[in-house]
């Protein structure tokens, strides 16, 4: 049977060698911006129980906060990708950092649901500008053979932002309070925006950015990227691997561990830290596997999906509270979805030419976040239906997490179908 292949035209136009220190400094600054973006992205998840009381919100309304944030994020991916191809990473990262800082500042003083929703919309909009822009830094500054590993490092180091939300942000929430916690996050966001403005730049002798395209050119690039089954394979890869980890980290993981499994807030924060550490360990391993065995990428994706499904199946089958070792195993397995989702961007890179890399990456990045927002919303609906008042019961959480089965089924079917189509296209091109 044919396998995935790299496409020669997919590598970006070569640039002259640059000082390694400069490449790592620019990329490291971009990663710092992404770390803070993940802090902003995940901050509402650890504050979910506090938000119930601050805004007098039900589970469904609480889920809507994050769903709208992710909807904005996903909806902006393609426009941001098109813009990134034209204006570059520096402008996008700086703008994203400042918009997210504004959102967190608004949330710090918000006392009503509409104000809080507006704040999370701003966070989603700024977040949408950050990750794919940092990936473009890696593509333009590093040689092709290093890009899969640097891409994985980008994703895993960014998850340190979740540690910032799970530990110091939680400490501020339970100490000085809501306003101090989110005000501090806003200040950190503004600081990293200034840092990005000062440090980020294009590599020496890099090919110039294309001129502003006509609407016809934009439509053609978007259509060409979407119509290639390799891009859609990347989208479905991102869809099926990322949503469980995102749902756990962004919204329902912390409440599940506290209200669904009876852990203390400190123990739940510790498990979220384990989640991040597992991502850090797994990321380079997945990156090296993809770099060394590019013809086996979809098998890596399906293998990771099977591990996550198995871990959730065992945990949900176990009457709560589950033992500590099982919850730790669950957290470690779910964390694999983050590195697994990064494989989708490698499909986008190798199946598309340099001039539409941002567009293809934006398309891929839609997948996991659409799946996440649907899952987050469905879990909220189930919790509202099964929990009396605003008290989330272990039985309600146990039932709510089973909605993932539908998303896994859709995602695996998408991966298998687009993989077959991509192989067919490659077979025709090789004749």
C-alpha cells in the first residue's frame, strides 16, 4: 500500500545560513509570546469554579465563555494565515499579545456575563494570531530537516503557559483574588508584546514577502490549499488528536478532577502540571519520529488517538473516585494529544508550497479547535441536564465525558479518508 510522501515543492524557499544564536533568540522570543498566549487561553479553565460564583453562571453559560473564545480563534485562523503570508510574524505576534492583554484586563474588572464574554472574545482573537505566527518563524529561520523538531518544541514549550495558569494564577485567585490574578496576566501579556516588538525580525537575505494580493489571488491560494487532500489530512489530524487535551486543559479538566473525582484544588493543580510535563517529554519524541519516519506519520496519529481513547475508556468505566495512579495515567495519555496534533502542521508544510504555508497552517489549526469547542459545549449541556442546581456531580461528569466518542469517530474517519485521497494524488503525480 502506498504511504505518505514529502513533496519537493513544499519546502520554503532556501535562505542563506544565519547565526544559530540569532535564530534561536528570535524563535525563543516567539515561544515566550506563545507561552503567555497559552496562559491566557487556559486561565478560564482553572478559574471555572470561581467564575460560577462570580458571574452566577450555569455549566452551559460557563461553557459558552470558552466556546466563544475558541470559535473566534478557529474562525480567524484562515484570515490570520492569509495575513501572515503578507505582513510577517512580528506584526502578528505583537498585535496578538496586546489584544490578549486587553482581554485579560477587561476580565479582571468584569462582574457581568456580557463583559466576561467580550473579554474572552478578545483573548480568542489575540490567541489566533500567535501560534501559527511562531511556527512561521521556525519555517523561515531553520533548515527543513530541523523544522519538525522545532515545531514540536514550539508546541511543548508553549504548554508551560498552562503551568502558569495551574500554579501561580490559581494561587493568586485563592489569595489576592480574581482582579489581581487576571490583572497580573494582562500585565504579563503587555510585557511580552513589547519584547516581541523589540526582538522579532526576518532572517537576513530572506525572500521578500509577496505584495498585497487581489481578492482573486487570495481566493485561489485558499482554494488551492483546501483542495489538496494533504492539507485536509493535516486538518483531520489536528481535529482528532487535540480536542480531548484542549477540552481537559481549557475548560473541564480542573472542575472534573475537583468535583468529579473529589481531589483537592492543590492535587488537581499538580495533575495539570503533570499534564504539561508529559507534553514536554512526549513532544521531542513525536518530533523525532515524524522527522525520521515521514512515511509513517498517519500511523503515529492513529496510535496516539488509540492510546487516548483507551485511557478515557478505563477511567470512565471505573466508578468514581478513581485511584490516583489511574488519574495520573489518564492525564499523561491525554497529554499525548498535544504533540500528536503538531503532526498536522507537518502535513501542511510538506504538501504546500512556501507562498501558501500560512494559509494551509491556518486551515489545519481550525480542526482541533472546532472539535474542542463542540466537545466543551456538549459537556456543558450534559452537565446542566444531569446536575442539580450548579453542583456538578461525579455521575454527571462521568456521563458528560462520553460525548468524546462521537468526535473521535468523526475524526478517525476523516483521517482515513483524506489519507487515502492524498496517497492517490501522490501516486498520480509520481507517474
